[in-house]
C-alpha cells in the first residue's frame, strides 16, 4: 500500500514540475541579444538592472495614492532589451534607450516594439536600493514611482 502511495506521489510531483517548466520562458527566447545594440549600453554600476523584477506597486502623483500592478514582471536582458510579463505571457517587448548615465543620475527610456504600451514605458529615472530593489520614477510629468523586487 505504501508503494502505491509513493508511486502516485512521485507521478504527481513530476507532473507539477513539468507544468511549471512549460510556463517558464525567457525574453531572450524571443529576441537575439544584439537586436538593438552590439555592445553593452550600461555602466558597470547600472548593469544591476539586468534580471527579472517583480512589479510591486506604483505610488505618487498629485494625490499621492498607491496603485496595484497592471503586470507581474519586468525582465531586462543584455543588451538593452526589456519585456513586460503578465499572466505568464509577454505583453510588451522593446529596447532601452540610455538618455543620461552619470554617477549621480541615470535616465532611460523604454521604447516599445508593440502597439500596447504600459504605464512603465517612457522616460524613467533609475534608482537601486541595495541589490534587490529597483525604483523607476518619472521626474518629468506626474511624479509616479514604480517599485520592483528582484526575482533573479
């Protein structure tokens, strides 16, 4: 009887693991790393932007409210490629344009390849809080801050 239970448990775990693997993908599966640029676009300090970031929330604006995320993840890969992921599907993909990159300030623009832009797109100041938090903020329009937590 224990043998049947253990066999059933193993089959179930293999099934769950295979389902999870099917839902995983990489932005690099969709574009080549030199689609936009041939070489690195970020300084060594700003290369911390590469990785997968879980979108936590927006806050700010005139009223100072917080807003729930409209997507799940921001993934940034070499060289200057980003993807917006919602419900395990790539909703947007495009390139990052570096507008300013100095020790005290980095400004980038998300330039979409798709028709449906997201709120994160556009010109953003970049700030890192340690190695696991990314803050993007718009100093030019309405003062919204977007907070992300590193996943990988």
